[in-house]
C-alpha cells in the first residue's frame, strides 16, 4: 500500500528517473506534486505495472497532479556527466520545471544533491513506497518509452521499440553487427569484454 506523504508538508514533490542502465537514449526524470487525497488503484512503482497500465495512468497523473515536470538528459550529456550525475541533474531540472515550488522533496534511491535549499529525503525503493515517487516513475518511464519508440523508426535494427535501449542480447548483437549509433552512450560498455582467451 503506497503512502501519501513522507514529510507531513502539503507540497511534497516525489522524483524519479528512468533509463540509467540503458546503452542508448536519454535518462528521463520526472517530479510530481500530488494532492493529499490522490488515489488510483493502478498506481505502483512503474517497474511493477504493465505498459498498458502505465499508459492509462499517465494522463490521470498529469490531469490530477498539483504540478509535474519531466526532463530529458540526452546520451551526449550522459556521456559528459556520467549516469549518476545525469540522474540527479535530470531530477533537478524536472523539479525546476514544476509550476509550484515544493516545500519538501522525496527522491527514489540513495543519491541526491541539495536543490535550492529545499529539504529532501532519499528513499531506497521509494517508488514502491510513496505515491508521488511512483507517479514520477510512471511519467519518467512513459516519456522515455515514447522517445525510444520514436527513434526506433530511424534505426529499427536495434529493436528499441521492444528493448527501450536496455542491454538485451538482441540489442548487443545488433551493436556487434552494425556498430553504435548517434543515440548510443559512448562511455558505456556497449559490448561485453571477451571472457576467454582464444589459443
């Protein structure tokens, strides 16, 4: 059962990101301030619910949230910043784009940097504990999935429509055969290193 609030303050923003472990595409972050009485039976950590349910939830979250923001850190910037800093920067940008300044921020995971002197708390598996983080996880995941499906049309061989840029065997095999694209993260190990020495 997801909790409504961590801090007791009315304007509490939950923030999360999607795409950290991918070989291609952006890290996408979202921040959401929900009304105190927000409830939806489908809402959960985006990894625990189906794509169809995430698609149902997104317009509901966007319509009912007091404020929401989404930001993209594209692969070139991920390569410059590294993936952890990209996640934090993305969360900062999504908080900055909220039309209401939060009084408190709850963050999925255990790493964050202070934002505008607003108090915050990092919460491991927060997307499975608090509604606003779960809502942010749904927005981050759906916006990122839509983007990956769009760039799939440009490079269908990598099947981003299905794998969303994650390191599946099929994705790695396509990289091995065709090489990397402009959407791949150059600082990531795109292919596993050889484990045995050929004699």
